[in-house]
C-alpha cells in the first residue's frame, strides 16, 4: 500500500506545479522581486505594496522569459496593482476558482522567484468572514485570513486550495497579524476599474479620528444608543469636514442615523457610491448634540 504521506506530498507538489503556470515574478522594487498572477490575456495583478516604482517594471514568466510591463493603476486600499504586459500572448490565467471556503481548509501560497522558480508555503484558512474594510481604506468582498508563513517574494502570488483552485492573491500588508488572501471578487472589481480609469475613487472627510468612550451621564442626557464615538484630532481646513464646520474636539456619534463607534463606521459612508453626496453627521460639541451635513469628497491621489 502506498504511504499516505508520500501520496499527500506528491499531490501538493503537483498542485504547486499547476498553479505556478499562471504565477509570475514581478521586478518592481530593489533587491527582492515579488510575485504576480496572470488575470487575463496581457494583464497581471500583484500586491501594490511591493511596487516601489511606477516605471521600469519587468515580469519574469513561468518559462523564464522576462518582458516589460506597464503599470495600469494601483490601489493601496485593497493592495492591488494591475500591470499590462508588452508580450500579450504569453501566459495563462487562473481559470478554476475555489468556492465554499471554510476555516480549516488547507491552502498553498504559490509565488515565483526568478532564480529558483516556483516557491510555496502550506497552511490553512484560519478565518472566513464577510465584506471587510481594510485599515488602508479599501473594502474586501470577503475576509480570508491565512495561517501560513508567507515569504517576502511570495507577496502578490496565488493562494490555491488543496485541489489547486484559485482563492485569491496573497498579501501581508492588509493585516497587522496574519497574511490575507485578496478574494477573486475584489480582484475582478478593482482590476476592471484600474484598467478603465487608472485609479479607484474613494471618498474622504479630511479628519483624523480616535475612538473614545462618552461619560454615562452624557450618553443619558443626549439619549444616545451607544457610549462610544470618534473624537476629531485633526481637520484639514480645505477638506469636506473642514468646509462643513467640523472642528478639533468634536465627537462623531452617528452617520446617516447609524451609530459611529469605530473607523469602520466611517469607511462605510466613504465608498465610491457616496462621492459627491451629502452625509448627515451627528456630533457632540460642548456637551450638546448637533447635526451637520458633509459632502463626501474624493480622496487625493497618493504621490509616488
């Protein structure tokens, strides 16, 4: 009878080999390369944080050939960047996509090194959740937290399940604890926008915020549903909040009637669908509750 561990080892190696066919090496930073995934003909997606320059980017394909790539756009909020390749006829996309993910499923993170070829790490999905706002201001359509050791050169590479089906792109940049897989739905949504517009428009208020607990007597006096809010630590005078009259020391307690106790509650009203629209903000100032309207502006583009 064949040894079960040998059979498992052979299956894992075969899975890595299949996945590595659509994983490339991306040269967009000094000293160490990162990885990327063929998304469709002529298009590679990678982890945005690994690109330290916007020009002179090259990609090494699975056959060892190196081609020039042009940056179509980057989105730090979801840690995705899209590259258009000079050689449009090379490579194959990640066609089989995994479904019905569960915590505990075995996964492989597959990257590519220009020196050694495919590189892999074995682990599991530790957490599966719904839509999740990143600390960088983006939104992932699903939270897929990974329990595995991600090598620096594997960032931007493919995460696949035990059957070799594509789950997403590996990144350590969106969580301060463990790597995540950027899910297929997010890759598809962001890639389309970057290819079409070169950027992802996001809203902003132009304030620095810190969660704070309100005194019980103030909560009762103002008849607030929650004892938490977000205190304003800084205000950009020409930004939407500054123009609306927000000042340092104000405490946001609700947006559009929904309690605001965490920065995620702010991100919920700063999506692309809110750009140019008025958000009703409830604030505490001087022990009194006030209402004001803030027109959501577009977040300025980061300069490279």
